[in-house]
């Protein structure tokens, strides 16, 4: 049982480039989330999804887009990367009703 | 709006010292409460959770937390810390929506 898998683990982008981060969960969880973690700022929610085909904005959605075409996958896209998007990105999933989140191992993204 | 406050941003202890990390939340209704731990370079893992029942909750690795409804608090405790407890600790609360509200985290350093 892999839990939540994030790919890639590390990435360096140039300003203006685009990329997609993939999150996959094998626990049949309904809810999925994308967070960014920056020093001194805790976890900030970017976007989340409460089911296949549905997404919603979190606290810091600007510059990011998401899609949840399949229940097990939640994709985070950066259309035009900026240095301010340098961060560690975590995906998480949970059952409906909040028994707690299961986190992926994170993606460390650097935008130069 | 719901919010979570963790009073201690950085804590330094010696091995065998007792630990108490404060967490207060603002929400007047029924809540689910969580403590997560993030070891250096790793993802967040669930330490313990409270949904209902006994307000003293025991988690993994000897941690416990007490829910005091009148104080809107959910403090994390451990009687005797070890060097391996060096990590960042996050308190989170879920009230009436589908997202967890996170504290900013407390960084714990345990000196051997």
C-alpha cells in the first residue's frame, strides 16, 4: 500500500517555464489537497478537491491550476513559474469526514 | 473564521525533559483536533487525533494531548523527550468545513 505518491521529488525551473506535479493515492480517499510549505509560514493550502471532477481554491491559489480527472490523481500545474513559487509542495488526501490527512513525501521546487 | 495558534515557535530541550506544546483554536462548534509531526526532511505524519470521548488522547511514540473545551486548547505533551523527537510539530483543527486549519508549527530541538 503506497499511500500518497508525489512526482517528481525535486525540480528546478527557469522563470516562465511550466510544469505539472502529480499526486496519486491508492486509498480510495475522496478528498485531496495541495499545500506549499515555506519557512516560518507553516502549511498554506493552494487548491483542494472533494471529489472526482471538482476542485476549489485554497488560501494561495494564484499562479496555480489543478485538475482531478480521476479520483486517485490530483495534478497541480504552474503555467508560468515565478521565483516566489520556490517552495516545498505537499499533497495530502483524506476520507470524507476527516479522519486525518495522509501526506505525500513532497516535491522541492526551485524557480530560478 | 477558524484559526489555530501555536504559542511556542521554537523550543529547545535536553533529553529526558518534559514537553508541553500549546495549541489554541477559535471555533465555537464541534471540532476534530490533530497533532502532526514532521521530522527533518520528511513529510507530515499523524501523531494523534481527537474526535470525541475521553479528552486525554494517546498517540504514537509516547505523546499525548488533552482537549480542554472551555479553554479551546489541545496541548501536546510527552513526559520525557528523546533526541529522536527533534522535529516540527503542527496542530490542526477541523470544524464545519472540509479543510483542516493549521497552526504555524513549533520547532523542537532536543539536545542529547
